[in-house]
C-alpha cells in the first residue's frame, strides 16, 4: 500500500508536466503548419516571379543577339554589293550572260570578302530569279526556287534581307540548312541589276547564338519554323535519336505540337496582336518532360524564338522546401506521439544543415541573377563575413573564348581602384572547373531602372551623375583601358554607408587595352556583344579600332537618355538602328526633355554624340572639366539628394526593398 501510494503521488506530480509539454508541442505544431503554408506560398510566388523575369530577360537577350548577328550579316552584304570593282564585274556578267570564268572569279571574291561572317555559299541572281554565278556550279543557268526568290525580292526594292534556314523543301537543295543574307547590286544609274546572296551553314554561327544562351542544366534556347521544326541545335538531339523522334516541337509519339509551339504558331496568324508569351504552368515538352518557357514570334523573319527549361530544375527550391517541411512535421508528430521532448532533440530536428556551396573563400548564399553565359550569386566571405556578388561562368559556355573574356575582364578591371568603379575582390576556378570572380555587392538601382521608374532626371542631377561616371572612366583611360559598353544598365546609382547618389560603373566584359599585347579583340560569337544604341559609329564599322572617344560617345548617349527618358534613336529593328547610328544626326536633348536644359549641357552632349571622333571632346578629362563648370552654377546639393532618397527609397529592413547588383552577363 505504501508503495502504491508513492507511485500515485509520483504520477500526480509528473503528469501535469507531461500534459503541459504536449500542449506546448501541439501549439508549436499548429504554428509550424501555419507558418509553413504561408512560407510555401510565398516562396512559390517569389520563385515564379524570379523565373518569369529570368526567362523574359534571357529571351530578350537572345533576340537582341540574333538581331545583331543579322544586322552584321546584312551590313556585310551591303558593303560587298556597293564595292565598285565587284559591282562593275557583276554588271558585265549581267550584260554578257551567265557562267564563264568571270562568274567563278566573282564568287571567289565574294566568299573571300565575306569570310568574317562565315559565308560558305554565294549566288549572284538577276532580277528575274536566274542564277548568273554561284558557288554551286551546277546551279548556274538555272533559277532559284519561287519560294526562295520571294524572300529575296525585297532586295529588288533596294533593301538588304535575311532569309532564315529551312529544314527541308521550299528553298531548294542549295539553300537547305543555310541562313542567307542578300543585298542589291546597282548600276551607276542606281538601277538594281542583280542580287548578291550569302549563305552560311545554320549549324555554325546561327546555332552558336542559341547554344551560348542555354540556361541551367536542362535549359534550351530554340529557333523553330511554323511547322515546329527546330532550326537551332537541340541539346537533347542524342536522346531524340535514340527514341526515334524528329527534331520537331511535338508531344512525343504524336503529331500534336507542344503547348509552347502551338501558342507561338497561332500568334503567327493572329494579325497585329500580341506575339509573345510566358508559360509558367508546367507543360510536356518535345521530350515529354514537364517544362516552362517563354516565346516570341518574329514576323520579320517568320521564325519563333523560345527559351525553355525543365520544371523540375526551375522549381527545385520549392521541391526541397516541400521535403524539408514534411520531414519537420513527421519528426514533430513522432515527438507528439512519444510524449517526450528533450530540448536537445528539438534543437537537432530544427537545426539547418549549414553546408553551402563554396568558391574559394566565398560561401554562396543564393542566386540573384542569371544571364546567357553566367550566374550571379549573393555570397559571404567565410572569414571577413563581408557580402559580395560572385559571378560564375556556366559550364556549358566554358569555352576558351568565354573563359578568356572572363579572365581579361577581371584582370584588367582589378587594376582600377576609383570609388566610382565597381571593386573586384578575387577570382579563381571552382572544384568543377568553373571560372568565377567576386566583386562588391551594391545596394541601389541602375540608371535604366531609375529612369524607367521615376522618369527623366533634371539637368543638375544628370550632370552630377555624368561627372562621377567621368571620374571612373578617367582612371580607366589613364590606365590605357577603354570600357566599350557604357550604357544605363551598366551604371548604378547607389547608397553606400550613408552616402547617396554614388555612381558605380559596372561590367568591364568588353574592356579593351589600347596598347600592349592584349589589344586583340576576342573573335567569333564574341562580336555580337555590346549595345548598338550606345555604340559609337567607329565601333560599328571596326570594333577593334575604338579608343577612349568611343566611351565619350556612349556617355553622351547616356546623358541624352537621362535628360529625356527616351532612346537616342527610335527604330523597330537593329538594322535600322545601326544605320541611324552611322548616318543620322541625333536630336538635341533640349528638344526632347521636359526640363529646361542649359545650353552648355545641351551643347556638351551634342559634341559627345558627333559621328566623327575628331569632332568630340578628345579626352574624358575635357568632358569632366565642362561638367565641373556647369555644376558650379547648377549644383545638385546634398539637400536635394537626401530629399529624393527619403521620398523614393524605403528603409533597409523593409521587405519591399529592392537590391540591384551587377548582373550584366
């Protein structure tokens, strides 16, 4: 009896503690369930937004690269067609009939001169579609197919044209598998007497444009025609061949187009409506795997361009969150059933695995940007605990040319130490052979975002920003370096340790050393890099022949954009833009700005935008001096700076705060 009484007293003393522990655990389980559902939805929405932005950016970048490549090819064809000796020889050939030794010499001269764009085939076609001379001797004396001639016919009206690759039929055997550019040949009277057509294999330069833009492990950049045939390479070509599937955007073992192809082709015949789309709800791709993607139909070329990646890779963080959340609930449920909850066990259950990917001394925290050839991560130095932005070259683009570009960018940019230039901390090679470099992590927004969100800038602030950009370029030019990619996206306006309106010049990926062994430009696909809107005329004519005055031109175009909120030239195609940069006098900023632009600033920007480099300011120091003189009478004061940032920039701990870093990829 005494033993039973003691046991009863012990139960009464311990049981309330057990009940309280179970109640506490039940409340904790309920809280975890609620917070988990909230976090899952939030992460899902955030991840979809990130993927939406990433896919749209990659698609726009891919189309810009394609347009630039086409513009280069058309420009090359135009220059050939306008060459006096060649046009005279073609005129003699047109008068004397087809074939002959002169026709062969003409074609040889054309292919030799067009080697820089990768042309391997050439035709000289008369206005009726007959072939006067050709690299394919068997076609001389015959006509091109009606379909191919219909694509060439705009050249008879005086315009150069691009003819997309064909997978089969429609353009004849000589055109199969090639991308073509063509330009009119004129007699001295101005009459079009023939057409020069240059063909390059689609599996070379054209395919390289899309191969370089593949995102992640499963992503693809695709070009396709109205029947869904792929005009670019498939990274899954071997898997398709093993399964006996065609290189066509069809659901496997059916004749039904994939959702992406169906929407794009439907937009082809939809008139002047929307011709682009974003598909974030997973759909079966042409391998039968769930994917997400973005597409745009290009009516000028009659092709679709798309970026696509498997949903499993795109939404992998969400899957990991689901697994982790289920594991936590199972563990906590087991504890509830056992009725025993030692603090050390709970701590062990909730403790996160602290392991993360390391590159040199940097621990990668999360991805904050993605481009065609590299990714950017927020990282932290393991010992210094200093945040950094780490740019990593993607494995599929780790060619000698891209690695050389990365190495040159970091080695040359690391020579610069001006406060208005982004600071390079370190670089190296990861355990998987990927090249990376670390730079300072910036808090602010690019000039492109600034104008897009808040509109044109007043003249005083524009001069204040341009003067700081001059300071960065002044140091670079003093070191013999030309940036060559100055544009609003590559200049950030930052808040650095309480100092506001601080300019940082970013992305030295196209930097050129004006003297020494490193002056040679990287070749091949590297030539498509750069933004034609901010490229000086001499850079377009001869990319390897630009000096510091090319940066002065670009800085003038940035100043025009800041004052007006408008592009320097409003065009629909890259080809027209290139023509206007070369030949059209830009308007004065004062004619387009909502502000009263001082005559001195208006004239300075106009001088910077002169077509002839000799007519521009001859040094960045001269531009800086002119801006200093302007700022004496038109200062952008600390009070104005603080007032703007207080009104438009929320506190650092607010969830709405947006951080921008150097993601010019």
